[in-house]
C-alpha cells in the first residue's frame, strides 16, 4: 500500500466504478492490513477532495457522484427507498420532498449530513415489494403507496389522497398487495380512502 499514491487510489476507484465504500472494503480493495494505515490514506484522499465521508466508516467518491437514493441504501442496510421519495420519483406525488425516505427492518432513525435521510421501521413480514432500479433499491409504485397508507394508519404519516396521481398505480398489483396487510387500522383506512 505504501507505494500507492492518492492518484493511483483515485484511478482504481474510478476504474472499478466504486462510488461508495466502507473502511473495510477499502482495506480489502487495496490489501491494507492495518486499519490505522487505511484511515490515514482516507484522510489524505479527503483532504484532496477525492472522497467525502458520509457517516462513520462510510465514504463516497466526489468524481463518480452517487445518487442520493444510492447513498440512502448504502448508509443504512437493509433498506429501500419508499414513501414520499418513491412516490415523487414515479411522478405520483408532484412535489419532491427534501428528506429522502426509506423503509428498513432495523430501528427507525434519521441520518443527517448534506441531505436528511429518514428510515421508518417496518416488520420483516411487510418488507417486500421493492426492486433494483439503476443503482438503488426502491419500492414499486404500488408498494410505496401501501407503505404510506400503512404508516398513515399508525398515525405516523400525513396523507392527502387528492395530492396523488393514482392513474400511475397498477390497480391489479395494488389490490394483490392489499391482501398482504391485514391490520384492522390499515383496512379501515383503505375503506375510507376508497381507492379500489
């Protein structure tokens, strides 16, 4: 590692198309045994604005510029983009929320750096309905709406159905998804909304 310059490291990250990495994956990629040595190398890269820290032990390259959705998946796993962010991405919700919203089976949390990333906890039995899209994992349009209704039914999210363009929702898929969540509160909200 000692013979590798910051330029060589930068070129390797670019060549291998690695926009996001952890301290562990960095050590593995450049065969660095000593964690302190790795941190010193990362500090040099940071000082030269080749990489930027995201959260503790997690970094992004400045040249490859990963999307905010990719960063959201990366900094808190497992997770997928959903709720307002996914609905906005699909054009179902007209405005784009400032906070990037995700679903996770881990505890609810918010991570703040240049962007605010919020993760809402959901049980593992409700953790489905997502897909890989470009460089990130995101709920399908139907599951993003289901997730929003689910958290609305628990009093954790606001929902104005008139703000949503439901013509972009596949009603057949949506009805299939509805059967998978059978809590009384959720089903009551579905009846009131009269979506189907």
